[in-house]
C-alpha cells in the first residue's frame, strides 16, 4: 500500500521537475514572483492558475487544482489513477 508520506514526497518531486520542464518546454519566464502560481490539472493536463482555478481539492496533504468541476469529479472517482500517472511522469523523457 502506498504510504501517504511516500506519495506526498513523490508529488513534490514531480512538482520540482514540472517547473523546470515547463520552463524548458513552453519558454515560460520566471513567473513565481509576480504572476499567479500555475498548477497542472492532473486529470486533463491543462495548466490552471491556482488563484482562479474553477475547482480544487486537498488530497493527501497536497492541494490539487482543476480546470473544471468535471475534472475534479473524475479525479475524486479514481484518484490513484491520476496520481499514479503523475508519479510515473516524473521520469524525465529523453530529449
Ligand atoms: Zn481539466
């Protein structure tokens, strides 16, 4: 069984990775000091601004943001499916 500490740590690692990856992929500037914090919808992969996210929920100590209530609902129905994808996605793809 997944220990919640282990899972939270895996998500944090993925978050670190994701910031670097997004900067590289989309050419984002350093947005951390003046633009709203962006987070990825784990269901559909869309980037949402945390402050204006249409839906959000706390899961295992992490706040997750969704682009819509529908995505949040899909996550609630099967959270391990989407969290599992996040952890797997932490492996850096070859360039
Ligand atoms: Zn979504």
